[in-house]
């Protein structure tokens, strides 16, 4: 069944008026309302005939065309035009004739804030400006109070800001009049208490009176005539103090003999100190583990020298069996000695006078072993050792002039054996001398 026109118009609503179609719809409705509204005329023949359908349409209930914007009006269609004359959501031309169509509800805000033709008064200077000019005036008004850009905390009118930053701001940069470096104004006084170029008075009140702070130390040491100075031979023991100039010159002339004696005494004292330091250094550098690994370099040249001369002996550095033990020294004859001369390398060890000999047991009874290291990947070292015979003089407490040879192995290793393996590599051989109190012979 076809829906009746009256029933359909009960739910009629219109889109917003902002689009051209909305305006056309409104105009069509207005023309319909005007054409269908009866007019009073004395002549009955001029009254148009109004059909029942039109009456039903004009009497139907509709919503305002601004229903979606929030208008709650709802009434007969014939009353819509009258409602739009007062609807606060309906757009009307701007009162200032700026050309904008503004809803009545927004007209007050538009006239006050956004209309380009509005007249606004600056809150700081009180002058009136059109809307566009007001926007340019904002941020430029000379009477507007603003905070100092240097963050000093002061708030003042814009017209006074430049003078404040140049003359009064406590955060402005000011050059120090002594060193010419720039500092923040409120820290300048603190800087002056440390500035190296600030003139300070000489504590001796000499003729210069004031001297830059950084030059004061040099002034007092070298130039101040009122400072009591020590004699240049103070470190040698001279206790004279006097003013620079004639007084000091006279002392130097009259005390030449005394200064010479003081310097001689100082040199003697320094020589004793040097000797003591050398002895201490020598003790520190000594091995105190009972083991000495002796590296003999330039083997070829030293062997040729030993073959060319008789009795060429290489001496190792001394070493101790422990921190407070026996003091020993090894020696090597590359071309042999005694029974091994010309065919073998001979090795010996001798006991030297030590600092703690009075506390040690005599005769010396520790096992001594010699090891010649094979420097190949699969080494076969040569080891010889012996236990001292307590009846031999070599192992008794040594005198100041110990035995020049000591005790050892005249045929330690033959020259032919040296050539068969890499006992000598890169013209270097290594011999270890180890002292062990266990008396175990390693053969």
C-alpha cells in the first residue's frame, strides 16, 4: 500500500544551510509557504483553491534545518520560516559587513575576536585598531609589559627593554676592565677576587706599590728590593738573609771561602747518598729465588774470542738462594777449561761474600744443578748437578777474596753436541743455575 503524504511529512527534516543545495531547499520551501498561504481579499474569486494535499503538507510536523547543529525546534512546516528568522543556529551576514555568514549563536564571538573589520582596543596602550591591524600590533605594543630576555626576572614595558639590557640588567655581559674577558654582571665582583690581572699591593710596600696578581710571585722572587732574600748557597748550609742589592753583593764577596767549604761538604754528602742508592738498587735487582736463568747473546763472536785467547771467562750477575741466603755467581768457559779445554763448554759456580753470611750454616751444602736448554720444538735439555763436599774449601764461608774459579763441570757439554740440536738459536743460548737444599742429585 502506498504511504500517505501526510504520514511521510511527519518525519521531515532538512540538511544544514551551509551548502548551496541547502539554500535552494530553503528557497523552495519559502516559495511553497508563500504560494500556499491564504490572503484576505474582499473578492472571493481571487482566493486560490488550496488542495487537501497542500494543507496536509503545510500542517505536517518537521524539525529545524539546523537540527544536526543542535536546534531542538519542531513544529508545523508553515511555521518554519518564522522560526528561521530567530533561530540561533541560522547564518546571517556579519554586522560589520565583512562578507562572512555567521550563525547567530557565534556572532558575538565573531564580532569580538575573528571579524577582520572589528574594532579592538589594545589593553596596554588603549588605542583602537581594526582587526587585521590589531594582529600586527600584538607583540609590538611599546607599553606591553614583558620579561627580560636575559632571564634576570625583571618585567618592564617593551619600550624600556633595550635600555634595561644595556645598562641595568644583572645578567648582561660586561667586559672585565683588567683582563677584557666578558662576564655576567652579577658575577663580575667575584671574578675580580680571582682575576689574574687585577693589581694588588706588594706586601713589602716597595716602590712599585701595585703589581698584577699573576706577576706577584715573580716580583717577590726577583724584583722586590724590600724583600729579605736567602743566600744562593742556602741549600749548601748558608743562613744569611738580606736585601737585594749592595747588601747581598757584599755578603757574596766576603763569604767566598765559607761557601766553598759548604759546597765541598755537600758534594761529599751527595756522593755517600749516591753510593747508598746504588747498593740498594743492586740488592733489589738481584735474584733471590735460588734460580738464575742466564741468557748468553752473541754466542758466535764470544766463542771465537774464547778460541783466540786463553782463559776467557763469562761471569753472570750475582744471585741469592733466598732473601737472606747465600750469595752465588756462575761462570762459563765457552771454549772449555781444564779437562774440557778446546772440546767442551765448562760451567762453574762460586760462593761470594754475602751480607748475611754470619747467620748462615757453613759449609755450603745445597744441591747445585746446571741446565742447558734445547730451543727446538721437542726439547732435550742437558742437566748436570752435584752435592757439595763439606770438606772442600770452596764451600766454606768465603773470605773477601773468594776462589776465582769455584766448583763445577769442566766437560759440561761438548761442542759437537751443541751442533746436533738447537741449543744455540738466533746466536743465543740459555743456561739455568738452580740451588736446592734437598740434596737430590739430578743426573
